[in-house]
């Protein structure tokens, strides 16, 4: 069934005049006005989180703290970690280093930048919706839900790489459906930047390229060029510094293994012997692979080792694996949040603005999935199919690993933009209303399915306490006036990281403690003990 939308004549006029289409982004004052509203909402959002210690210091040994530590090492010229293939997001690290060099402290400057960047995402969703239906009213509804979408605002507060990945994907999607002459090249440029944050984005990029190649070869090549350049750079860089051929990230194997063992349930579960943090996923994976092979291995070999182990589990019980893959696919559309670093639901219940003024994933995913499915009946040109292909190829790219909130969040972008089809169908004739109602019921059953997930609020409370302890120690170190007290504070800081599995940070601060005060034998002994157990000295020049 193909139904003509009210935008047919207007869309034809847009396609005949590409310059007029480009005005949607640059010439109109409406996007700028919408951006100012998003900025205000984002600022109010940040104010609501100021009462939590995690606003000032990320929980130690988790991703935010990991990038703080790496940026400090890079600014100080330490080379040990950076002689390894990428097991982190280089783009986000470069950003933090730049802010650290300019402002001296990247914590607050990164939050401001995250606010500025994140506030543009709802504007991108508005423009995508407008391109799909050429109707400003429908697009404004998508914008409102995007601006008040709780998880999106939550990651603005966290100031992790997530918000920057979403920024690049959102604007990549907009230029993907734009009719401007060079829009596909710009889209490819945004997607290639997002690839340095979301490595799994390689799957949607490849499928979008194949679809574009069938339609228009020359423009398809424009879309692919930035990705080829980024991949060429990362491969060359990884080989140049380590002699190891790694395309994007050296931790793909361990992540695939986590989501595809016999014990996997679709969520993140720490493998035995591997610490649940970025250093653990890299160094512990190499150690386990080396012990298994009986010789030192490169990062690429360790990644291949875990890919092979996962495939052994899959071959052992293929039926179970197919069911697990289906479960993860359905879980990706659930309204439940699947916390990885911090638990959004914990904050939602305690921040008044989020509790009463924002939309949850239940609302966004129900309406968005309905609109996406209805688009199969209503869409009349290939713009919708570009969005549809991105959505389900990205869905596949996360389902073959495991489901966590920050990696499934990009799915919300095309869902928010696809709301326009649901709105149009609900305002159409009887036939459309029946179809849209049935689709809405189906989507609600899927999104509201009660997956049994323990969010463990006590775990989040512990992370907040550790963040508070980290803030207190860092403040006291800055204010300490003699070497002995400063050395003891660094020792306590190292002990904190040791308890939480941040062994590399612990060894670094133990060394710092005994270099400040050579009488601190405990710190010196602890430093060498960690070295005996194979923990790297990140301070090696």
C-alpha cells in the first residue's frame, strides 16, 4: 500500500532546487531558534545534576575517569599507553587533550562543550523529519520529544564520548537525506568521525554505501571516501606505533566474546579474569590470550583469540545463539535502560526535572518504532529507505555484541525522526488510522515487554561514593603544603584505584607517592608488586 503524503508537490520543488533545500540549515532562523531552546533545556538539565559528586568527578576506573587519565598522560608526554593500537576513542581523547591544554582542566570545559554539541542533536532530528515529510508541524513534534528525551540529556551531563558520537550520527543522517549536491560527502564525513567513537558504525556505513551504489555510483563514492581515509589513517597509525595491523579498535574480540558465550544473556557481563574497564578489556585480554598460547601475543592476536572462543560457543549451541541474537534484537527496542557506566534510572528518580519533565525510552521507542514501521507504507522516495537501512543495520551491529544504553542510543535518532509517519497516519483516513493503531499496539507490546533486569541501585550509590572520595582526594592533594602529606594522599588515591580494579592508575599514583616522599615504603613496595603481576608503568616515556 502506497499513500501519497501532503508533501508531494513541495518535495518535487525541493528536488528541483537544491539551493532552496540547503536553506533549511543555514538560511532559516527557525533552526537557530530551536537550538537556543535546546541550550536552555540542557542548561536546566545540568543544574539538576549539580547535587551529585559525579557532576564534578566521574566514578574512578570507569570510562569518564579513564579518558581523564589518558589525557593527562598525553599532555605530560608519556608514551607507554600510546605505543599500543587504539583500544580507546582517539577522537574523544584528542578533544579532551585540547581542552586540557587550553583551560588546564577538561572537566567543566567538556561539560560546556557537551552542552553546546548535544543541544544541536534535536535540531538535526527536526531537519531530518522535515526532509522526510516536508512538513514543519510534524518535524516540530519530533524536535520536542528529542529536546526532552531523558537519556539524551543524561549523556550531556555525563560528558562522555557518547554525546559526540550521537552528534556526528545525527548530522550524518541529516545530510544523508538532504538533496544538496555535496550532501553525501558531508554525510560520509560525519559518519567517519562517528566511526572513531562507535566502531560498530562500520556496518551501517557499508550497507548504506551498497544501497547508494545501486542508485548512483558517483555520489556513492563521495559518501565512502571519508570512511576510507579514516580507516587508512587508523590502520597506518596502529601499525606504525605497534607493528600490529588493527583497523579501528583492538578490543573488538573481547566485546564480541562477552555478548556471545553460552553464559551470555544479552547484557554486559564481566568475563572471568578480565576487569570491567577499558584497561582490563585490553591488557587482561592480551594476558589471557598469551597464557593460552604459551607466548606473548599482539593485540590483534588477542582479539582474534576471543573471536574464535566466541565462535566455538556459537557452534556448540547454534540454536541457543540464534535465540540469543533475537532476544538482543528485541531488547534494543525495549523501553528499559540497560546501564553500563552509570544508571540513568537511578538519576531519573532523584532529579525533579527528569522525573516530571522528560520523556522516557518507553514513550520515544513506542512512537518512533510505530512511525518507522508505518514508513514502509507511507514513504514514496528513497530518503526513508536510507533512514530505514541505517536503523536496522545499526540494530544488527549492536545485537551481535551486547545491549547497553549508550550503544543502543543512536537508534533513538532515526526513531525520533520517523515519528512524522505515525502523526500523518493518525490524521489520515479510516484505513490509515486502523493500520497506525495496530502498529502502535504492536510497538507498545515490544517496547513494554518486562525484561528481568536488576538495575542494582546500591551499585550506583557506591559509584557516587567513590566519585566523592576521588573529588575529596584530588582537592586535598592540590591544597597539601608538604611532601609527606601529599605522598600519603597519592597513596590513598592509589589504594582507591586498586580496590576498583584500576591497576594502571594505582601503579602510577603509587610511583608518584614514593617519588615525592622516598620514605613512603608502602607506596614503593605496592608499585613494584603491581609490576611483578604485569601491570604496565604508564609513565614510561
